[in-house]
């Protein structure tokens, strides 16, 4: 009789919620990663994937929920999480640019060495032995990722794809039981993506569980044993690659199409209900609202029109006083130009003066 042993969980995240003031970035997310398993985490931009990673690794203290590694609840301290057995890479490469490739990997060994300050200053036999062991382990990891021949090169001089590999090697130097990869193929060409896929499979074969965030759907569905999809901070669906990529809700979420039961639908329904209630209240008392509005408009018109009306009344009164004079002038008989005596012209005056002069001369 064959007995099947259930896989033991390496990571158990229960009810993880992360709020920033009034913004809920991650809401009540449950996720389990079993030993020797590759789990993919997908979702549109802004879905809360990296925030969820930060909650798992102690960079953020979850507002609600808990994170446990192999049955032990993790303290919200990054170095303690690393010591417990969880390592991660970042979405943006965070290597020590002015250190060599080998030195970058040696940095990842700090949680697995016991030598302290005095041991490093005195450089006794114990320190030299531990340093030699760390260098040997680091070279093994560089050989594993294919960068042993560049151990003495500065990390900033490496091509982009090799810098990604070096970051994975540094994370593995802490000897984790769970490796978190945040978009490991971002910016890579198809050949580099394929090499990274083979590297992740090789890591899994070493007994290390892997949780991957990725936007390359072909990469994540070929790689993962299970896939979980986050939408607006909530886990929408979880299952095998075939189940998730065939789910209409996942397709709608990536296309931006609303679907029934979408995260945030309750808040939208509350807003619509409040708007409907406000519209109904306005429809119940239309007459009172209209009357008040008309009275306010009349009062405003009266207040604004008073100075103009006074000026208009003053003008009308002035026109009324001048009206009789205008009427009298209009009723007076017009002078008849034909009966009036003609006014002598200037030439006539000259003739009269000449006549009188001649008369005076005759008298003399």
C-alpha cells in the first residue's frame, strides 16, 4: 500500500492586509507555498504584488494578518526574516556597483557567519577559516549561475541579464528555504528569459521553494506549479496555469473590463446607492424646491433692479413736465410767409441813403 505524504508548507500568509492611510493596497490575502514548489503571482500594474512581497519579507508590517515560515510566525524585521530562511530579489536591481561580483555574493553570507567585530579585527584562525568557507561557497554559486569567470569584475560592468543573475546568487548565498523573485525577467530579451527560466528550475531542483512575480505570461505559466492572481489588492483566483489563464475574470482584469464580483464593486455599489437616494429625495419635494427657487430669484431681481427703476421713473417725470410746452409749441399758428412784409435787403438800404443825399443837394 502506497501512502502519499502531503507537501509541507514553507510559507503561510493568512489574511494579510496592508493599509496606507485611507488606501488599502493589499486586502485579506491568503497564500501558501509548499516545499519544492514554484508559485507564480500575477496581476495588473498596481494590484499590490510588490507590497505583498514587502509584507512577507518584513519591509512592511502588515496592518492585519500574519506570515509564518515553516510554522513559525516571522517578526517584521528584514534581517530576521532572512535569518529564518526567506531571501528575495528586487524589481529594480540593487547590487553594490563598486564591489566585485564575488564581493556582492559574499555580502549575502552575513547571516550565515558567526564571526563578530573583534574576530574580524584580530583576524584569528577562526575568522580566516570562516572567510575561506564563505569564498568557497560564493564561488560555487557563481559557477552555478555561470559567472565564475567574472568573479573579479565590478558588478556595474556586467550586462543587464548577468546583473539579474548575480542578484539571484547573492540571495541564494543566505541559504534560504524560500526564494522570492520580483520580476526577474523584466527588460530581458527572449534568450535571457529562457536562461532565467532554466535557472529557476535548477534552483527548485536544489530543494528551494520559489515565489515569482512576473508580467511575462508565457514565462510564468510555463514555470509555475500554481498561479495566484491579484486584482486591486485582493486575490481573485488561484490554481494551475491552465485554470488561471482560462479564467474569464483574469482576462477581464487585464483588459480593464469590469466583471461580476470584481474587487471594489461593493464600494461602487454604495456610491451609486447614495446618488440614487439623493436623486429620490430631490424628486419627492419638487414644488417646494421650485417655489423657494423662484422666490429667491424674484428677491434677487428686485434688489438688482431698484436703482435702475428709480432712474427710469425720474426720467419719465422730467419728460412729463416738458410735455405741455412741447404741445403748446406744436399748437401755435404758423406764420404765413406770404402775408408778412418783406424785409428790405442790404441793397435797398443803400438806395435809400442815396435818395436822401440827392434830396439834400437839391434843397441847397
